[in-house]
C-alpha cells in the first residue's frame, strides 16, 4: 500500500514500499503530486489518494525500477 503525506507547501508525497534488498535495506519509490490551486482541500486529498493508487500500480505491476 502506498503512503500519502501532505507537505508544508501544499503538495503530497507518495511513497511505495517494494520490500527489502539482499542487504536488508528497504526499497522505496516516491513521487510528488501537486494539486491545482483551485481545488478544495478535501478534493486535493482525494485526488492525491487516487494518484497514489495509480503510482503504486505503475511501480509494482509494471516493474519500473529507476
């Protein structure tokens, strides 16, 4: 499951955990989502959660490893 955190500047950080590597370090991928300025806080949070699901699908299902 993706983790969504609100940042001070109004954007959202989305983090997806991919498990651990052979050295027992956590593997994560992250992205930043910045909502439109005219969105309400509730709509922005809902859209950030939707973006988190899409990003998680992109990372896990399609195996994008950068």
